[in-house]
C-alpha cells in the first residue's frame, strides 16, 4: 500500500482488512524544528524529494500524511476599528489585529454587531478554481509518498478567538445576537470555502479535515448539550456537502474531546485528529470502535522530555490499545516543535513500524 491508500483504508470496512501497517500522520512540523534539523536529515538522504520543506521533512522522517491547505474562495478585506482607548487599527475577519509579520494570535476585537456587519459587507466569493486545481494536482503527485490531508477552519474556536475569551464567555452564557451571528458568519465562510474546493475538483481531495479546537487538556471547553444546541445543525449541513461530494469529513481539536465524540459522530464526522491531555486510548477504543482515531502521541511530556525508551513504550501502549480495531492512525497529538529532540521523533517512527505491522 502507498501512503494515500493506507490512510484512506482506515475509513473503509473492506479496505481496512488489507492494511499492511498502522498509518502515520503529523499535523505539521514547525519551521524552527525544520531549520534546526534540515541539514542533518537531508545530508545523506538519496531518495525522492519535493523541494518543499513543509513536505520533505515529514516525508524523510517517514510520515504517511500531513495537513495541507488549499486556496480560499472567500476574500474579506480588513477593516478599521477603534478600541476603548481611542486607538485606531485594522482587524481581519478572524478578529485579529493586523500584524502581517507576526505568526502569533493578537486579537479578539469583534465586540459589537457593527464591527461584524462591516466584516460581512467585505465578504466576497472569488473564483479560485484554477489555483485550487493546480494545488490539488500537485498534492495528487505527492500523495503516494505523503498524503496531504486538506484542512479548513471551523466554527467554535473562531468564534471565541474573534471576541477574546472574557467577552466570549459573557456572550456565550447569554446566547447573545452577536454570539449567534458570529456562528453563522464563520459557518458561511467555511461552507463557501468547501463549496469552492468541490466545484473546482469534485472528490479529488478525498479527506477534508475541519480545524476546530473544542477542548482543554483534561476536559472539553463546551458541554455536548450546548455544542449540539449551537453547532450541530451547521456541521450536519457542512458534512453532508462533504460526504455528498464523495469526500470524508474528519475534525481536529486540541485537548481531550472524549465527552463530545458522540455529538461529533451525530454531526457526520468520521474521525478526529488530536487526542491529548488525559484521553484514555483503551476507553476510546472500547466505546468508539468505528470512529477513526488519528494522533495520540504525547507532545506535552513523552515527545519533548522522555527518553527514547519512554517513546518506544508509549507507542507500544498506543498500539496495544488501538491497533486491533484497525481504526487507528498514529501521530503526534499536535505539532512537532523545536524542543522535541530529533532522536525522539526517529524513535517514534521506528516504533510505529515495529509495533504497527498487521
């Protein structure tokens, strides 16, 4: 099996019986890690490369899949606002202050319907079909070696980040018009992006992962009852569009989403990437045997601070818990970052091959 076939087989009852080993996936690898270890990894490597470090480094490390973006069919120009102190600045549709040279989140400024209405007025649907087709065609060339799992931003975490947590908490509690309209706003953006992808390429993306952090380490950020009240119908509609196009919807979240898994299944999600902060792999395997589990590698403790022996034992335990149902794709729960030793990543991948064979 090649990388793409291996990943997709986990979602198919017949094909999963033919899987040669547990597939592997990484959310992505931070630039700082790539810069630190690129020369060491590529110095003696003689195989095929894509000449794109984002794909080359995880491929050389042995991962079967990685998240990948695609051109957006939505354009929203930034708008000028004034804060409580009278300072004027621009914000993006995310509610972030406009800092083009910074990768960090600096925002939470959508505090009124007036601001949201201005952003809505700036929303434009644009034809990016040529760009989308070009990107997907490139990904299809990569996919036998490393499968690009398409990703798009979701709803819940965009809502709270757009307001900032203190303002969000008050609006969430009262179910204000601003809160409800922000949900509609981000759901519409996501829907337009997905429809743009489907109209350009049909089912060629195969998997579509929705990024939506709904959990802390150890618990969810929102109860299942409230999530179903506020978000279920939007995700049902979106996932129906994805499924009707012949693609598979999966979701990503940080933290421990255990409580929300039945709700996510109701919404039509076929699997989840993440699983950290107290998630019990044995419990997940027992209670959700048909839900695809992607991740579970501990990047809080074992990856950055464990010895190679700890890493090897960690992978073995995960395989003991999740391997037999053939609904498991192993990977770090989130990203690989600078503080994680290269030796531990290599040990993780060696153990994946050693314990993951069927």
